């Protein structure tokens, strides 16, 4: 496998494994608790509706163990590899643009800053508006609308980030690096504040169930469970981008050291 292929695939693969381990340890127990709540709530709703029979319960195509191990690992690693490839392409484009404009930034610093920027633009900021929901949270009538809104916010965030980087690179010489970066970041945040204000909000956590007399039949979705699930889901994405950046930076640093050694050998021979 060529060095270029390694740099494109390895960071995402390593990040995917790290993200899966984190998810398996920290998020899967919360997912299990949410699924238990969802099942118990369905029984409570059936009882309120007068459906005392057990009805037909269809077995799952894949067992829970398969879903939380093989299924989750495959999905997370595949997603991470795709993100890693996109990141590697973005790095190459950014480096080419910077070099064409006469900038010679440290490749390792560029790799780490790019990972942080992509993580913020693609994951963190969209998640602040539309955080992840565990099983049992969500309304069927608004699932499509919420998904569409999330994808729209993510796309706008990514596009605004690209424009911000372009502005910073374009005006770095005239304004100075820090002033150009500050203006670009400020503009990006201003755009996202407007997007957040304009995007629809959804409140989908199930509330408590009451009988005809107002008595509590079943509690609402546990607030602590919802908060923990959203927090750990966000941290998992942060971990993914952190590992992508660190592994890619290590590969870049190793390549640079190898090139320097090769150049030194050529000079010595000459």
C-alpha cells in the first residue's frame, strides 16, 4: 500500500476503533437503558388504551448483542474512514492553497488545526442545535423534518467554514495572520448564530403519562439519561476528530523526517 493510501485510510481507521471502544463502554449502556424505557412506556401506553393482551411481538432481525458489537463497529469505523479520507483531501487542498500564496506553515500544526476546525464545523456546532437523541426520544411526525434541518445546518456550517478559511488565507498578508483569522472566525460565528436562530427547534423528549383522573401512570424520559447520552455522543465525535488529527499529524511528521534524512544523504553524497 502506498504512503498516500496509508495517510488517507489509517487515521480514520484508528479513529473509528477508538470511537467504537468509547461508544461500547460509555454510550451502549445508555442506549440499553433508553430501549428499556421505550419498551416499558409502550406497555404503559397499551394499558392506558385498554389493550391488555400481549399482542404479537416480532423478533429482531439481529440480536442486540450483534447490533451493539459487530453492527456498531462496522458503522462507526466505516464512518470514521470516510471522514478521514475527506480530511486528508481537505489537508492536501489547504496545503496547496497556502503554498501557492507563499505561506509555509508547519505541516503538523496545519494538520491539527484542520482536524479541530473540521470537527467544530461538521460535528460540534451542528450538535449544539440538534444534539443526538437516544432510542425512545423523537416524534414520528417530525423525524424527517429534524433530519433535514440537521443536514441543512451541517451543510451551511461546512460551507461557511470553507469560506472563512478562504477569507483568512486571502487577507493574511494585508491584515496580518491573526487579524485575518479573527475576522474569518467572527464572520463564521455570526453566520452560525443567524442559522441557529432561523432553524426550527424540536422538543421531542416524551413527557409523563397520566390516566383519566390525572394520576401518574409512567414517568417522562429521564432527563439525566438524555443529557448523558447527548454529552457522550458529542464527546465521541470529538474523540474521533482528535484521533484523526493526531494520527495524520504523526504520519506527516514522519514523512517530513524521512524526506529530511533523504535530502541530507543526497547532500552528503554530493
